[in-house]
C-alpha cells in the first residue's frame, strides 16, 4: 500500500502532463513522458503472478521536444525462489528485442535509472518480464522523458610532456579549449579536478593551479553541455611535484678567530615519494577509564583493487600501536576488518605492567606520558604481551593472543576498526597513534619517483657566502674565510632534475683575534712581560730576552 500511495502522489503532482499507469501485462507499445510502469498486479501493489511472460515497449510522446525515455525503478523486489532462471526483467535499448541489450536483473538488484541511449533513433525502451512457477514479487518504475546524451569530448594540455615534473608552488597552466561538444550542443561548464582536494568550475577552459605538497596528481577535466551531458573520456594530466631533499650530514657551523678558515661540506639526499596510502590514525586520543566501554578508532583503505581480499596473512606485515597505559591487565585489544572478521591481540592479564611511560599520579589523571611503539605480526616468535610482562613492556613486535590467520579472507578496501576496552577501574592511558602495514605488492600500480640531485656540477650545486671558495672538482665542498668580526651565513644550494632549487644555511661566528702591547726593549737586556700577555714557561714570571745585534 505504501508503494501505491507514493505513486499516487507522484502522479497527482504530474497531472498536467497526463500521467498514466502502464501495466506491463498490456503489452504492445505505450507512449508517454510521465506516469509509471507497473507489474501485472496494477495500482493496488498486489504484485505479479507465477508463470508470466510479458513484453512491452515504451516510447516518448514528444512532450517538450524530448526524444528519449527514462525509467526510474521505484521498487524492485523479484522472487528468487525455484530453479534458474528465476524471476527477472530484461531491458533493450530500442523498439523491440532486436535492439541492443542493456541488461537483465534478478531479485532485489534494482536497475536504478535506465534511459535510452544516444544511438537509439526511436528513443524507446523494450521491457521483457519473466516469472517462474514459484514465488511472486512486485516492481514499479516512474516514467519520464529526456534527450539522450551525445557526450562532449574533453581535450586538455599543460605545455609539458606527461608526466610533468614541477616544483612545489609552481604555477601550471591547463588548457582545455580544444574540447568539443556534440553537434547542436554547446559547452556550458568546464570543471577542473586537480586531485588535491580542490576543483575549479568557474574559470573556464584555461586555468592556472599550483600544488603545495610533493606527490603525484592526475588532473581531470569534466565537461557539461547545455543538455547536461558529461564527457566520458579522461584527460589524465599526470604531474609529479618534487620532494624536498634532506641535508642531514652537512657539516655544521663553527666559531673561529678572525683570519681563520673553515671547511664546508654539504650532504644533500633526495627523498623518494610513494603512492602508498596513509595508514595511520594521524593524532593522539585519550583513553579514559570507562569500564567496559569499547574505544574504537578506524582506518579506511580505498587503494586496493575492488573486491581484493587478504589471501595470505603474511601480507599483513604488522599492526602497530603507539600508546601508554598504567595497567596492562585492564585492557582488551582487538582488530576487525571490513568483512567482519576480527582478531584479539591482548585480553587482560599482565597485571600492573606499564605500557610506555604513563603518568601514574592520581592528582594528574589526564596527563599524557611517553608512548611506546608496540606491534603485532604474524611472523613474530617472541611470545605475547603477557609472556613478556615486566615492570614496563619493552617496545617491540609481539605475537597476537589469537592467531592473526582469522583475518584471511578479509576485504582490504573499507573500514578497519582498532578497539581498546578497559575492564578495570582507576587506570587510564593515551593512544598516540596506530597503523597497519601491508606488503606493497598488494597495492596495484603504485607510483614512486625520486628526483635526481645535481651534485656533480657547479651550475647545479654550490656554496655562497662571505669569503667562500669552491672546490672545482667537488661542488659539495668549499672553504670559508670570513672577512670581519660577527656572524656570517653560508648557503648551499642544489637543483634537481625537476628544475627545483633547495638550500640549507650554516652560520660561522668570527671572534676578534688576540692583541697585545708593542714592546720596545734594548738588545741583550731582559724585559718583563705581564702575565696577561704571556703564560710562564719555567716559572711564575715570564721573561723575554732579545738577541744581541
């Protein structure tokens, strides 16, 4: 009855369009742009009967100049009883069953919205229904008309070979002006998706954009024409944004006296970027002392192939947690996968063993201690947490209480849930982070790149500063002889094959040299020198004797 009421309201709202109920049992060809297609039970939602075989063709009546038919299946509940083929609906893109097949649907596999295609010259849809001799059901579809899409074609360039190698913050121009609409249509919108969380649908066919973070970005252009049709091709403008090198190992600054020199030596190292997905929580969360209340944190993976499952437990390298808690015996810790399987890593026991370095002071119940990193791995052989319990559980990798094999068969894409439950009172803790580490071979087509640093030629790497001289055979090395007292900065720069220049700075502090009085003495006579100028050699009073002429 709920279906009937819904459809009645739908058609009352469309009365001006001469809404009609079309019963599939009527067969033949029906015309209309509003109303509904119903099963043989009709408007009372009584449902169809056994052993039915009906074929009907529905075509547009030309309302509003629309040239195609669209069916939106409001309800779809076919019986799956009996032997195959069970009850089903088949739809063809044309005026009879010789037209291209769109699809066949069974059970509750709702077809959604089915529309006649652009190549359908008559704009009709043909629907064939079959029911077997056991079990019945119900179906209904709302009817409307539209002009079938002849999609536009996107074409875009960025003036560089693909993949484009660019710097962080570098402005890139994207040009989609070569995109085309189908005959008779015009392009109404250019929407650029930069894959960094931003889109631009206002600027038009030519836009500029920069990427703040290193990584891979595949820019797409989505077109919409004045018939609200979108392109179905991809432009795939792939961009690699350079990573920032590290300069660990570069000799640090120094403090010297005026006139002295310092050796300079840089040690730049390129950083590799990988498309491995983010696999950790990304922030700390307090674990309150709520007895019996599960605390659950989740990670969502979408980078695996659709339907891909964990077939070998050793491909889950480890599950790791960074945490602190003042009573290991309080806790139950488990992991559940998107498919529902779960494994318990730890289930109480271990007494008052500390995890990490908690703040175990009752007057500071919410203070954060020092988190230690603990992992569980199917390859671990050193026992469980309880097997290793002592005053403080050392950081490291342990065996799970229950075999991690329980996770074999889990779907990889979806939500993984890490749960900690505190079953005793008084003590609490802090979850700093948790992560899952899969074998990289599980991820399809991972992109990685490493910029090449120009460390062998002076035009790609060099030192700059006051009184610096470079080694012609090694641009990483140099000698600094600062002129003048004070602080002097020396900058080492290196350029990679992306054309990006990075630098690091060291500071050399120059102190004044030692000065003293001018000594005037007669040849051959001893001369007393104050201790503030000379230290004694063989006695408390330094004596300087000038040689005879």
